[in-house]
C-alpha cells in the first residue's frame, strides 16, 4: 500500500455501473485514489457520461478503420500522459492486443462475474445461467490481471455469495453486479498488490 493517491485509469465501452461505487468512495474520502482518465471507444457510452457528471477527465478514442495494435498504441500514449498506475477494464468491449497486454501486464485489471477459474469466456446472463446449470453452491465476481488468455490472468480479489434454490440468471446478475464495484475498491485499497508471482511481473518488462 502507499500513502499517495493511486492514479487510476478506466477503459470502458458500456454504462460503467461498476465505476460508480469507486467514484463515490473517492469523493467521500474513503478511497485514497484519483481517476486520471476515463477512456472509451464509444463516443456516446454511458461511462463517458458518468465521468462528465463527476467532472472526471473523459476521452473518446475512435477505433474506426484502425488496426487493433494502432488503436491500443493511442490508448497507451494517453495512459502514459496521465501517468496511470492502475488500469481498470469496466465493460470494455474490445480485445486487447498482445503488445498492449505485455506492455501493461501487472497494471491492468478486469472484473468477471463468476468465481474464476469457473465459467471463463462467458458474458452477462450466460455466465449466471452456467452457474445455475452446473448447480454451483456459490457465485460472485473475480478481479484478475489481464494476460494473453481469456479470463486467465492471476486472481486478485474475489467476492462470494450463495446461490439459493429460486435463483435465476437475472437474480444472480442483480446480486453479483454490486459486488464488482466493491471488489475494485478493495483492489485499489490494496494497490500495489503483493504476492503476484515474480515471473508474472517480469513479463511486464518484455
């Protein structure tokens, strides 16, 4: 942990509802962090509107007619300009290039609405339906580092809730979604996280 405010950047494409608890925790003084950039590939995304409503720096970067690597280079340039220390992917509907992942490995975290390594690669209601279909006794969300795989990076934070008999995919989504913001807050409180294998950190320098 550090006494200095953690410089957090956010990548998002959708509403960014899991960002709201983070914003509120910072505004209340509960969380020692500052959001240095909210970046989206969608000009009219809800997450940019959310950023503006809280007077946070918002950035639209168009992906039109750009190769994935070229787009990610623009994002990387902006992240360096704002001196981002931790990058949160919140509803970011883009696959990251290998160069981006390797350059930022150890600093980019994503949230997935299941208890990884269970149910990787699924999205939205499909994740929660898989929990029900497999008769899991508990579910939750996982914040993990992003690597080259799909939902396969080192696990940083998990929040758990029981699955009850009358749960549906919709009720599980409603229960799990609020946990995501809490998991991000916990991550920022702990940042930088200790205990990630050193060989994983080494990959960041490649």
